[in-house]
C-alpha cells in the first residue's frame, strides 16, 4: 500500500483492501505521521517503509527512510489428533496431531501418562 501525505493536508492512499482499515493517528499538519491499521489480518504482515521528503532538501539523502517489519501473529487452530492402526499387543500404531493454522507455526510435544488400572475379576462359580 502506498500512502502519500503532505503538510498541506493532502492525502493519497493507493486503492487496496487495506485502505478502509488504515488511517493517520494524528492530524496531518502534525510532524507525527503515524498510521494505524484496524482489524489486523495475517496478510497485513510485511515490511512498511516510511520515507520523508522535504522539498529542496538534498542534505538528508539516506537519512529520510525508516523501515518497520510487521508480523501479525495467528493463534494455532485446535489440533486434530488421530490414532492409525489397531492397538493390540505386537501391532504398530501411529498417533498423529496437526493444526490447520498458526503463526509462527505451532510446535508439538508428546507426553505419555500412565494407563488407568484395569481390574479383571474371575468369573463367578
């Protein structure tokens, strides 16, 4: 997205899906041209570059640019877990677990708890 603002109050925002959610934090006659993004989305992640141009100023070359990297975090989806195979003595089984989304990608940790005790009573005579 490209946003052009001048101290005389003129603003030009490039037409993108971000335009309705983006605005300036302070009135444009201020020297602070901070922007806000409402309802941030994962696709808003990226590099934002602020360039300040002063008319007829050639002494600020290279000092008029600032870069901000924005990473919009996404909570992991509820994991989907499955048992593949038949859980009998001597058989192979596969336990799988995955999340459909998450940024950064979720990490997984497996932990085994002791099985519950099962009591078998001999048949009554």
